[in-house]
């Protein structure tokens, strides 16, 4: 089995992998260039594609945006190594969509225009609230980008046998450059089509591999589980029971509760997902988008269950841990075991497509938030040429964000990307969701409450992450010779949990309440009544311009 893992790295064809990936990039860039010929100079076109997508198209694009490298590479690896506890990531990511569907999708589409800042500033003081919303959006996007870039580094380490950190850093930089090109050329319209193509390829590829694995065991899932237990060694039986990763001590059990809170509540606060609701013409289409996304995402997460246990059974946990990329290499190694070099090349290209599409979506969301909320409405006080100047700033911002993402990805390279995404969910659930819910459903909520909630949520989450074992202080793993923490050889952690959601999410709700009741700001009840009617009925919403 150890030889198999080595062959999965050395026996694959780097040239074939590069060719398949290059073909995907060329085709998608051609599509982006083609759709970009339809005006992208207007803010509505660049940010939301003019609301031109149907609910079905947007639902597929949402699933493409949401099914990131964490879903494909990270969760498959987590299930292969930790079994039941790894699958809890899939459960959390999927259940979270019910919160998004019931609480935010239609209401946000009715209330906003381009960004989350539009919703929050509807009945509050524009400049401070928009600045806070942009700060939160940029922070969430940064943590999410870390995960995708780390996935790029781990994947190329496996496929091209690039074991040096310098070589992986070069590949991360190339991925970032291609992503910037998608955004600059195509805006939201081009990015959406890349996400649609990627979603179809990812779900189809995962489906083919799932059927292939099940066929190898006579479509007997119990036989597959039994083989995974057998190859799991002394800890094999624990793969089928709760607690292998999060049940060892009371602290890990509390950490799991914290993770679950972040996963379930985070989706409804993810800015790149929220922004997708503005790419459809009506609130009904926004709701239809979420229904399509739930079905597609749910189907994919069922696939991850088979792929994860399949990798554990057919490749083996020890080989996965020792392969370049660690846990993130489980799905590619399984592809090599099933179909050899060709299938590995195809699955690798799909994984790269996944990373590129999600990173492009995050980048356009972050750049839109800065250009629309900070530049146009805070710096320029709304006096901006919406047809050109704001889009120009958004494009410059996209380049800056791309560079920052590349540098952050180099730092985070080697971390389990499903876990890194969970940190982004914690920031989103802490900073964005409480403020959105208060704005939509609490008439007394005011500007001070929004600022306390957002800045308190962002600040507390980032602070707790920096001083958590995720960044420093975890003991060295004897199998790899490295600490699972981001920084090696240092220990300045004092917060015991890996995910801060259990503390930061309730704290943000509390701060929003205290900021409201302790301030002298008076909420604009007329604007709240208008917002309530608009969010629930769609009355007064400007129809999206379809081009």
C-alpha cells in the first residue's frame, strides 16, 4: 500500500496533468472573454451580471461557489482519516443551507442591490455601517481564500511531486494570477459561467468515482465500510463511531460544538454566497436558486461519504497522511487507484477548476464590497461615475486581493482546507449573521448596535484564532515531523479551542443588543417599516436590468 501512494505521486504523468488543466483554463478563459463582450463597464454588470441569470443557472453557480476545495479535497480526507467525525463537516455544510433558505435568501434579494452593506445601510447611517460591512466581507474572504490557496499548494505537491515549499509557492502564485484574469476580464457574468461549468464537472466527476468505488465492492456499502475499518489498523473500528477526532476529551467535544455552530450559521453570512442572490431578476428566482443549490450540494456530500471511506479502504490512512498534501490528497490518490494516470489527471483538473472558480467568486465579492461600500459610498459619498470609475476601482482591488491571497496561501499551505474554511465560517457567523438578522427582524436595532456587532464579531473571532492552537502551539506529529499549527516552533496560544464559534457567535449577538440598548441613537422606524414590507413582499424593489 505504501508503494501505491508513492506511485500515485511518481507514477502519474505531470505533463498529462498540466495539459488537462491547461485545456480547462483555455476553454473557460475563452468563455469568459466571450461573455465579457456584453458590457461589463456598468457596476450592475460587473457585480451582479445585471441580474440576468435564472434560478436554475444561479443555483448551479451557487453550488459551484460553495463546493470548494474544502468540500472535495478536505472533506474526503477528513472522512478517510477520521470517519464519522469527518463526515460531520458535510452534515454541517448542508444543514446550513436551510438557515440560508429560510432566513436570508429572499429577504436579502428584496432589500439589497450589490452587497451586504446595501442591506445594513438601508435604515442606518450609511458611511460607518458600509465601512464595517466591507471590513467584515474582506476578512471572511481572506480566510476563505487561505483555504483555496492551501488546496492549490497541496494538490500540486501530489500531482507534480513538488515537495519544496518554494515550488508550491510558485504554483499558488500561478493559480492566483489565473483567478485575477477571470475577474478582470469577465466580472460576475464570466465568473458565474466558470462556476456553472466547474459545478457540473465536479459533481459529475465525484459521481463517476462514487459509482466506481461502489462497483468495486459489488454496490455493497457495508463491505466498503468493513474494508475501510480493516485498513484503518488499530484505530479502524473508530472510523464508524463518533468521537475519533472530537471525542477524546471534554475539550475536543466542546470544540466540536463550536465547529458545528460555525458551520450551520456561517453559510447565511458568507458574503460571496449572499452576493449571488443579486444575480437573479426576482426574489422568487433567488429562493429557487437556493432550492437547486440544496439538491446539488446534498447529492455531492453523499458522494463524499463514499469517496472518503473509499480512499480509506483502497489507499489507506497511513499512505494518505504520508503523501504530499497530507489529508487533502485522499481524493486524488483514490482517483489514481481507480483509473490510473488519466483519471488522476481529470480529477486533478476538476480540483484545480474548483479552486479557481471559488477563488474568483471570493475575489469579485471582496472587490465589489470595497469599491461599492468603501470607495463609492464612504470615500466619494455616493458621487461616483457608476459606469466606469467604480468598476475600475473594483478591478484594481481584485489585483490587490489576489496578491494578498497568494501570500496568505503560501503561509497556510499544508493545513487541512476543510478546517480552514470552518474558520471563515466562524467569522461570517460571528460578524455578519447577527447584524443581518437584527437588521431584518428587530425594529429597535440601530447604527451603534450594527457597529458593535460587526466589529466585535470580527475582532473577537480573529483575536481568538490568532491565539488558538491553529496558529501555534500544537505538538509535532511524529508521522510528519511537523506541527499541525500554521507556525512551526513557536507557542503563543492561550485560547484552547480550534474554532472560536462557541464564544464569538453569542458574543456578537450580545454586542449587537448592548450596542443598541445602551446608545442614544434612535432607529428610523419609518425606514424599518419600509424595509420590512420590502423584504417580505418585494414591493418597491427595482427590477434587475437584464442584458
